C-alpha cells in the first residue's frame, strides 16, 4: 500500500467527519481511528459528543484516544490506514505546552513520518479562516496556528476536499486534478 494523505476540511457541523468515515469505509481495510479530543476532565456535553462519535464508527475499527505523538503513531500503524479526527484538537493539545513554531514542526515531522511509514491517512480539520478576526489575542493565536497548519497539511496532501453543507468539493487532486 502506498502512502496517501487526504485532507478533509470544513466548518463546524459541515459533515467532514462523516465524509472521512465514508472514505475510510470505501477503502475496505482495517482502519485505526485516532480521536484527538482528550477524554478526561470534560463537561457533560463533550462527553456525550464523544459517546456518539464512538457509536457511529465502524465496529471493526481500532480506536486510539489520548495519544498525540504522530511520529510514534505512524510507526505503530506502518503500512495501514489512519483516520485522524481532528487536526484542530490535536493542535490545541500541543499549543497548551509548546510555542506555535514547535507545534508546526511537530505536524511537519508527523506528516513526514506518515509518508515514511507508508500510512494511508485521512486527516480531518476545521476551516477557521472564513470568520471574523477574534478580539482576544489567545484566540487569534490559535486561529492563526490552525490556518498555518491547514496550509501545511494541504501542501502535503495528495487530495483535499472542502465539505460544505455535507457536500464534498474537491479542491486539490482527485479526478479533476
């Protein structure tokens, strides 16, 4: 199996996770689902969201939670398929303890490791650049990090789909180039 990176990007509740899962099911292989939301110390609503996400996944998929080292995960899943949902929560995890440049370096190294270990990857992320500029410096810094990370992932991706109201629009790769 050759390494491949598919980036699925869209706004909140656009259908990006469902689209990523649809693609993974179409590949008819064992999938490792890397869920990037921490599972501890959450409010009741977020705990319920995680429960619903777990229930909608294919029963044969292996789920990895509370692990954030992409290089380690790439080595562990060598030659397999990984669906990582989502990049924005992964970024938030690292931004709590590292500066922006270090977080982007982690992403770049992680994407390279996925290629090196021949992992076929579906990466889900949120589009955050279509809104207004946030008032708070911390929120602006996070929004900027997500924007830079999305650009990095899109450059590395073989195919990028933008999900709008549940409809996938190919913006890189795919049948139309």
